[in-house]
């Protein structure tokens, strides 16, 4: 508030003066100030890009009369800067992939992400298919697979306090963003996302960024073409005898290959990119494309085990509705560090 007074009204008042004026006029603190519980402090990483903390914060960001939405934000552990921030309707796989795209374009590929156990990021179900049991690992979530393809380590926090740097940033953002967007006349997510990218993030980082312990950066460069290709939803599928791939209600026809060869029976990777377009890949060869369709959140549902009682939840299986996500990459398109 004192910074906005100086910037907008050319009034220079101390924080304490403003606090006393607010209390005299019956304005209470935004939140209770409780004495913090004792926790061990984790030192910051030495270089930018060694660890990025990311999370989503549902809130009434556009005022009490507006519907809640979710601010997706990522904070560099070494410097405390916002590496990316944007508004989405909900915290979801689509939201995390769009935030990841923003981070990659602005900074590059980090070494690791630190996050909670949100279902878009990690598998929280105890179900193992026979195939997963034989191979010794569960298929990752769609976001988890993208991180593996990019060579990014996924680190799970076991408490909100463990990822306190991004949690504290959300408190600061709730104090600042709502008021600043009202001052700027911003009322929609589309307006807000443009303003965040063009104005707010750089200004915020100048105000709150800290120098890293060491010079240099652990972020690795990546091209726009690679971002478009890798940051996408991907499904394993088998080409049918009619040379088509089916995913749910979607049918993608596969044109004949060299010398009019057929791809029937081949296992392929089907990608839906964040612009909604589809592509089909046989190893490193793109063999088909499909126009854009609605970008929908891949969801799971409970499916009854054969012969199980419908009243016993423990005998229900959790599966993907359209198709299981692609397995972890085997080096085909992965980044090596």
C-alpha cells in the first residue's frame, strides 16, 4: 500500500504510519499474526535453476463478487524470483503444462521442481496394473511424463511448510495482486495474464529478487519447437487394421508411408499439443496429424474389478477414461544432462 501511494499519489508515508491510520479507521489486519512454530530452515540452492518451487492458489483474485480462480506460480529457490505466473480456472494438468511452457520460454529447463502431492503431478493411487507390476514402476501422470522427457527431477514435499518459499509468495501476491489489478482496471483472466507477463512479474522480481550464492545459472536453453513438441499430452496407441488410431471418440487416419506401406499393428505415440492440435509419432518420425480439438483435462474414474462387489470401494480400479498415458520416455526425445 505504501509503495502504491508513492507510485500513484506521490505520497511518502512509513509502514507504521499507514498501519496506525488503518487501525484508527477500524480496518483490521488481513490475517492473524501467530508466533511461528519451530522448523529447520533449508538453505537456498546455490544457482538459479537448480530448484523451482511451483503450486496453485485458489482464491477470489478478482474481488469478493467474482468467482474463484487459481493463480499458478513458480518461484526460483536460489533467488526468490517469480519464474512464471498465470491465472487458470483450476489447478490441473493443463494449468501446470501452461505454467511450465512459460518457465521454459522465459528461463529454460531447471534441474528440479519441488511440489506437493497434487494428482496432476504424482500418482496417489495404489493401483498397479499387471504391466506396471512386471516393469516395476507405475506409469507417471501426464505432467510427470513431460518432466521426465525434459530431464527434470520431480521432488515431492511432505508438508506445506517444506515448500514455504512458494507458499509465502502466495501470501505476498494476495496482498498485492488484488489491489494492483483493481487499480489497473483488470477484470478478466485474459487481461490479467497479459499484464502479469508484460508488467507485473519483472517489477515484482526487481522488488523481491535476491542475488544467488554463486554466479551463473543451471537453467538449460530449449527452443520453441522443442517446447511445442515435448510439453504435450501423450498416449500410447496401436494402429488398427484400417490404418487409424482411436482415442476415446477421436479417430486419426494414418496416411500410407513410403512406397505406400501400411502402419497397421504398429505401436505409436499420439500427442495432443497445448494448442489443441494432434500428431502421431512412430519413433522419431511424424506419420500423421489431426486438427485442433478441445484441450480437456485427462481424468481418471473408478472401474469395478471383475466379480467384485459394487459396494466395496477397495475392489475398484482407478483407470484413465480414454487411454493410459504414455510410459516414461526411454531416451527417444529426452534431454540428457
